[in-house]
C-alpha cells in the first residue's frame, strides 16, 4: 500500500473518532424539545457577538466559541445547558469542553440557529 492510502485511512479514522466523541458529549434536541426545556436551562449561544447581536433565541446568553474555554466556568453544573450555534458544529466543540470539565446535562439545538423558528430577540 502507498503512503497516500495510509494517510487517507488515518484521516478517515480520525474523522470517525471525532464524530463519535461529539455524539457522546451532547444530546441533540429538535426544535420542540429544545423549546420545551428553555425555561429550566442555561441557554448559551456560542456564535460570535456580531451574529448574536443580529438575532438570538430569547433568553440566550452569548459565550462565543472563540473564548469559550476562558468563560465557561460561569455556568452552573446543577442546571441543564442548552447550546446553540449557527448550524450545529460549534456546539459540539463547546459540549466537549464542558463534558471534559465535569458538566453532565448538555444539550444542543439540532441544526443550529439557522433552523430555529421560535421566538428571537433581534436588533431593529
């Protein structure tokens, strides 16, 4: 076998492992389940501030993924955490950081903010 084939196999294996770790770190919720749990959860929007300011889910707090490692400590471990991002990718990263640091009840909006049809707060 050639070196390029070995590299391709390693890359594919890495991607599969990352996907498994992502799925273990967080529970995906559809819009209805996410909406139903909003009042009892800490809702965290991990998009950048400019996107958050443009529009976000009512009650969501902004902790951009770029500074998440430095700012997640303010979250409570005794309440569920609901993560939201643009399209469902950054929430996995945030969830893995939380899980690694002892947080348990971690959920994310499947499909991200772009798929959200519930109430939002936006600049007028």
